[in-house]
C-alpha cells in the first residue's frame, strides 16, 4: 500500500487492565489475608474498594479465625449497614469457620430477601456441617418471606446439601 507509512512510537505503551482502585483492593486483601491490618489504609478505601477487598479476601484460603477476629474488632464489618459489605464479610467469615458470624448472617438473609445475598450465604452455611441443620431450620422457619424463585432455588440447595 503506497499510502501506508508506519512511524515508530518514541515510548512503549503500557496498558493496565486494572484501575488504581482495583490495585489497591488487591493489595489490601493480600495484606489482610496475612493479618497486616492498618486503620489508616482502611480509612483511605471507598465503600466500593471495601466491598472489592472483602470479595477478594474470600478467595484466600489462609484467612484464619484470629485474622477474622482482628478485622471484626478493628472495623466492625458485621455491624455494617451496607448490604454489600455485610454480605461479603459474612462470606469471608463463614469460609474461615468464624462461629460468631452465623447468627448475624442468618439475621441478614432473613431480613434482606435478595437472592444475590440469600442463596450464597445459605449455600455457604449448608456446606458447614456444624451449622448446616441450624441454617436449614432458619430457612424453613422463614421460607414464606422469600420470593417464589428464591425459595425454590434455596430448597434445591438444601436437597443438594443433604445428598
């Protein structure tokens, strides 16, 4: 093509697929997973970054009950009025088998009927032998609260958990 001319760029273009907010959440989740907890860092996070950090923290397998206890005593995530934060926190705690969150998690899913919150928390609890029957009983006692689709999906999860 006689009209096509290539010009070399004077610099190498670097394209990041992560925003600085995402990068910060990744760094904080990694630090929290090993018990490196900083109030100053937490204060610098937006609500979206806290949600992202807790969601990422759920992916770590090394989060201990001690770390969960430190995070809860420092930040009181279990008392959050933000449903997204509370949801992510409950999932992190249940995965770490932190007993103290169970009643709060069940209170949350029996007052907040959105399937995006209800089903994952019940599934997590159904997978925890110590609280499986308790979670099933709480669901059964409150099943009329849920929309038909949500109720039928959680009932399927109960059948799968019993299998």
